[in-house]
C-alpha cells in the first residue's frame, strides 16, 4: 500500500483517472453465540459430510501494521521499550477481539530494520535517529505476542525503497545505499535501489532470508511498491543498467522482467530456508485495463503492469507467490475502478491455481469524503458480502491498524457482527505442506470445562459445538466453530456435544475428538 501521501494506491488512481488465556478470536472464557441446530441433511456419517459453502471455516482475516512514518506503530519515535510494547499489544488485542487471525507488520520500510541486523541499520521510526540502537530487538516480541493470540505474523518488506531522503550523507555510514552508491537511483526527493542490478536482487534476497532464518515468522510480504509510481519524480534513470543488461529487450519488458526475477528468487529463497513460510504480494488493484489488454479488467485507472512494471498475472501463472492480495481500495460503482468489476477479475486469475486470493480493503477511507460511498457504514461490509459470491476469495486484510482502533462510523463493530461472528481457521496453501497433528487424546468434561492432552506439533485447537447428540459433521464447516484456543482447555458456555481438533502452525486439522457436556457449573 502507498504509505506516503495519502498513504495508499487510491491516491494514484485519483490522479490518473499471554498464551493460554487467549482464544484465537474471542476469549477462551467468552460466551459463544448459540449454535444453529444441525439439519438432518447435515447429520451425515463421517466421511460423507457436505460443508455448507455459505459458512466456510477457513478464511484469512488480517490487518496491516505500518511502521513507516509511524503510521500505526510505534505511534511516534523515541518511546520507551515498555511504551512501544504496550502500544503493540493494544493493536493485537483489538485484532483478536475482532476474530482476526493474521497481522502484516512492516519490518523494513526503507532498507532499514525494526530488528537487529548486520545487513541494514536500525530504522529511524524506533528512536528518531537512523541507525540508533533502541536497546532491544523488537521482532521476537512482536512475533511471540502475535502467536500468543493465534495471529499469524507476516514480515512486511519494501524491496526497492532505499531511503526517504535522497541525500545519502544523512544515512548511517554503514547503510548499503551509502556503501554502494552505484546501486541507487535518485527519484524526486527519495532514493531507490535499481531493480535492474543483480547486486540489488542479491542484497534484498539476503536481507529477507536472514529474517526467515533467525526469526519465527509465518510469512514474507511485499506491498505494491516496485518501480516508483509515475509523476512523483520525473524519469527513473536506469539507462546505464538497461544498456548493460537489457539484451535487446524493450525497456518496459526488461523492467517487468527484473521485478519478476526478484519475486521468483525471493520465493525460492524463502521456501528453501523454511518450507512452511508463506510468500505473497499485495499489488495495486488494477493489473491492466481492457483498453490496454483485452484480457484486462473493465476499468480505466492506472495499470500496474505498464506504470510500475508489476505483473501479478505472471506471478500467479509462474506460481512464484503463495497468495496475491490486490488492494481494491475503491467502492462499488466507482467508474474508473468498480469493486464489483475487480473482484471477479482477480478471482478468475487465480482459478485453477495453488495461489490464494485475499482482498486488501480500504478501512482507512471509511468515513472520509474521498467518495460519497465511503461516508456510508455499509460500503465495506457490502464488499465482504460480494466476496462470498466468489469462492476463490479466501479472506480480507485491512489497511490499517490505526483505523481498526478508531473504528470509523462503527464499521468494525458491524463487520464483527455480520461477517466475523465466529472465529476462522487459516486457509490451507497446499505447496506449504504441513501435517495434521494427532487428534486430541483424553478429551473429557469436568462440568463446563473441557480438558485434553496436548497433541505433539499442535499450535492450537479448534472447538466446535453441536446442539444435538449427533456431532458427526460438526467440524465440516464454520457454523459450529466456537473457538480456536492455544492450550488444551476450554470453558463451555452451554450444554451440547463438543468436538475438538488439533491444528499445526498452518492449520492442517486433525481428526476430531468428541465429548458431551450435559451440565454447566
């Protein structure tokens, strides 16, 4: 997402046209809503259960936490370690209360680090001074606290932004852009790494691999910044690199090839280092318009393919990403980029592939006057309702965490009430593998409290409740899912037959264990 001037890609379009106590969603001791009665059709023998597509139990629900310019976290530079930690925990608690299951945290805004690194200097957004050691390594804390709350932690990197100030003299002496000035291109008042240089690709890949090796991240994430957006700094002068490496290609094709190569190299490096770590990108919402390509979308905004040389279709076809998360930051009926047009276009692009599709949602626009539609609380919930008509859409991620807290127009309350009434398991991405743990052993009920023996390799447990005695299909879909918990215990709120399954870190799910709760104490 565009985190500079009005923060996100919508601006470009407008111009161009502590552990066990936490449940993964509601608190483990919170009262779940009453389960819907199981219909006769749903009560089928094990092995013949038919999930209701209206109630999927797997759905990504995430939020971006931007650190650049202190947009979301930390709220300002120079805060104490305790204050930084408290602010972060507040964001995570809000996400868990909304029954989210993932956070996308910006750890490298501009060739800097919000973690201890031998490759790049400390980020100025921690202390206010580039390169200054904050006295602690935030990343282990950020990851651990997310995992305590059942939230996947995706480390968000910007690959090509070198510095927000084009004056290299202001950078720490050890900064890669200062040590290797030939890697950079000045564009407007900023400094970028040249995507056409193999040395740049090697450095970016090394930085990301270092994080994947040393920290327990669940994913690596890129946003929509590749080559700079047009009109922000004149001509991007990569002529010398093009002359050396272009090999007779057209400039635009060469630039797209540079980005595609980096994406493929990062994808390979991440999965070679840790096979379970996901890699995905949230591209600008328009790949190409029909006016530029008959297979493009019926839109008239900026084309990511032609303007910033980001070819999401290539990444999908090549399988060089695990997911795409297009930033569809426009309302229904917006002529240049109608949400109702773009969702089916992207759904069709991933159809028949192993690439997941999540939608980037413009929470930051709700309540603004960017478009009349955003003054209405129903616009964003309507996006999720529309998504249900496209089975390829496996979830949504919101920009950004600050608005998750401020809850503009009460929209987060509405989303929780209408779309996130129950928790959700993570979507399974087949190439990332994983193995379902053994089913929970020793499940028993002592009054209202369920307990079982922890399963080896389990990251969490899903708890379902059926109103009737026959719970053969309780775990078939999301209608009966009441909680996802981190420890082998759960306090029930009402009688019923409870089904518990074990989950690995990717949410591969075990066979179910069942117990009947007949009384509450």
